[in-house]
């Protein structure tokens, strides 16, 4: 029997529906949650991501502002811009779209963001709170994965989770979250990476596999056990002249092959991607609440 599809679009829609009452409550107090996205350079994928986030904000009644700057922006100018956003009372969340041009230091930029406006959850202060088990904001993609598992009735407690990829955006924070004693977590976590001797030996033991390594259709059926839950974070563009756009998008998991063996699986696109945006909106609304409380 084919695996049950974990519909990220439907779960993200539910998350956004649940936010409407919080947004309405804030607006009754004269507060409109505001998100500013800083986009430096002309990376096509970044422009698509930022437009998607902006549209999602506007549909939900969140103020959205996209600030575009040329690729040759100086670090002092970027830091000054971030300082200005930190001081604006109508902006509760600040998003520094990655990647930045090579001459700009992403960590330095994140460090300039007020931690209470760091709705990506990347500031070292927020990373530290997360590791300590007292998070202010959880990083959006890992947070989205946790929400997807919960909404699908998948209980990580006591399960073996294998994460493919040790990046700062997904792999590391997701491992830190899943190992916490929180409801919906408390898993035994293994991270596989380029130094792992036998990745397949690890994944075959996994109850849940999260693939976030950026390798087209890397996970094959012989790498998973019967009934495993598969979460695909990968987005890989593969040239294909037979496709209408000249390319196709695939995840890190061979969806067609693995869905016959897995119990649940996320599609690409339409899986984790919509959840990332939904959790960004969640964090922005949370930031508006936190900053409103602080300013009283």
C-alpha cells in the first residue's frame, strides 16, 4: 500500500487559520504584526522566496515590507539598515534573506538583529535558549517539521530519528529540538553527514528520516525500513528538456520509489516548504506579542 501523503499545504493552512484570532486580538489593541524582509542582490530563488513570504503575510493581515538593496551593498550600510529596523515600532520581525553576497558576513548581519525580532531563530541568543530547552523562537523549517509530525499523528517519543545533513538552518537545530523532553519530541537522534561511513546502515534503523542534504533523490528504498516516516526538506532543480519549464524539482528522497515502502511521506514541492512560511508567520505574530508586552 502506498505511503500516506503528509500534505504540507493543508497543515500550513491550518496553522495560518489558527493565527487569525491572535492577529485580530492584536489589531483590537492597535497593533498590526509587521515583518521586514531584507533582500540583498539578485539571486532569483531569493526573490521567489521573499515574494511568497510577502504574499502570505498580506493574506493573513500581517504588514509586510520587502527592502531590496544592490549586491554591492557595504557591510556598514547593511548594519545601519538593520539598526533602523530594530528601532521601528511597526516592525516586529526582521528576516535577512539568505544567501547574502559573498563579501557580507551572514552571522554578523544576524548579530545586528534585535533577538526579539529574530523571527528566523538564527541569533546566537535564540539558538542558546533553544539548546537550553527554553526557546523564544524556533527556526522555521525545523519548527515546521515538528508541526507536520504532530499534525500527522507521528509521535517521535522513544523513536529513532535519522537526520541527513548537519546544516545550521535545518539539521543541527532540528536535532536539538527533537532531543528535548518536550511533548512531540524526546527522540533518539542521529545526524548523518559527509563523514558518516555508512549512511544506509543508519537510515535502515530509523523510524523517522529527515532528509536535508541537498542531493537529488539520494534516499532509495533499500535505505529505509518498512513503515518508516519520510520527511523531505530537499529542493533540487534538475534540468529536463521534456518539462514545460525546462527543469523539474526533486527532493532528497526518491519519492516514487520510496512511497511503496514508507508509511508516510512528504511531497516536493508541497511538503515542508509551505510549513516554513507558516512558522515564519507564527513567529512574527509571537514577536508582536512579546514586543507589545515589553513596551507596556
